[in-house]
C-alpha cells in the first residue's frame, strides 16, 4: 500500500524526460487515468468494507437474480467476493459520475 505513493512522483519524472511534448502529454493523460482508477478503486473498497460490516446494503442491477426473485441475503451469503467487488466498483463509478446512490442506514 505504501508503494502506491510512488505514483505521485510520476509527474516529476514526466517533466524531466527528454522527449517531445506530445509524449509528455500522453503520459500525463495516462497518469490522470491511473489516478482516476485508483480513486475509484479506493471508493469501491470503502463501499465493499461498509457493505460487509453492516450487511444492509442492497446492490444494484449487476447482481444475480435467482428465478427472478431477488433475495438480499443472497448477496452476502452466496455471491463471490469478486462479484461483490465488481458491484462496488460499478457503484463507485456511478457515484463519481453524479448518479444518486442514497444511504440506507446511518453508517453509510
């Protein structure tokens, strides 16, 4: 986790490179995308952590619906960890783009 702070030095490395401005701008765009993905990842981890502690969060449309009957217990009991993270990642993107995701309890 502490090695992630090395990413912050990327802008200094880009500025001292002996290359054209187009290459530097491309690398800065890549850096911006990297920061965006890192922010979404951290937000998704926070959502995932809150959802696992409280177990009252009902996920959105990416969940698996068994026989067209939605059971909120299914998300916590039988859903894989990868799918839970993907749903949290998706909801983080929705929060970043301005969609309203309302808290369902005090802790959220």
